[in-house]
C-alpha cells in the first residue's frame, strides 16, 4: 500500500501589542522601535492518500492492443439508453488497472478533464482510453466531444500520460475512433 501525507498550515501574522503593522501608515523609521510579529496557527489540515490494490479486480490481466479489443470490452455500452463515458486507465504494458464509469442523460455526459487525470494519477496510470456511447446511433462527434478530447490530449501531454484514443460507439456495433480519424 502506498501512502502519502501532506500538511497545510494556515497562519496569520499579528504584530505585538503597541507596535504598528507595516504599511498601515504609522511606520516610524526610528531605530529605537523594533517590530516583532507573532505567528499564530489558525488551522491545520491533514490530507492522506492511499492506494490499495484490490485482489479481486476482475480485469487485472486485460490487455488492450487494438481498437477492436476496446470495442469488445465495452460492448455493454451499445445497449445503454443513456450516454455513458467509460475511462480505461492502463499501465505501461497497456494492461487495465482502473475503470471509471460516468453516467449522463439521453444526449450528454458531463466530464471534467481534472477528474480523469485525478484518477489517472492516483491509480498510477501511464495511459488512458476514453470511450462513450451515442444512444441516438449517430457516430459523428459533437463539438463537446472534440473539445473534451483536445483538452484531455493536451493535459495528458503536460502530465506525460498518453491518451491512446477516444471512441464513440453506437447501438449497431459501429464506432468512431478519434485516433483512426487523425484527431488525436
């Protein structure tokens, strides 16, 4: 189990009684007056993060080497009547280490890139694959799909986490690949 602990201390500087604070208009350049400031701690936060490897993760040895592997894995999305986003987090050997599923409505699923990369970092992923369905059956990516893909690709480059592909599947078993269309 990996564990990190961070502490954040929020402090206030308070001048000693009878001494003016800097910048309050009462600064006296006389060398006889010394200013002293006391540090008082108001809050102390402790944030702990731990990663636990689940022994019963059913997809531990699942490897993705091509688009058809991903489509076969996510075949249940084809039957969904609402839009769902599936994010696959992969290690350096393209083995599945984490799955995130986000549910939407009949025509959209709101995704925030920071949440994608939060999970990627916490799970130790080297790459991600985005996959979602269009219940309408239309495979053409929306402006929001293109915008999300570009944001995730750009953030992934900065964080050195590869974005292998973003796939859109329909209920007929067809798909649109941003990678195959040269959009990633």
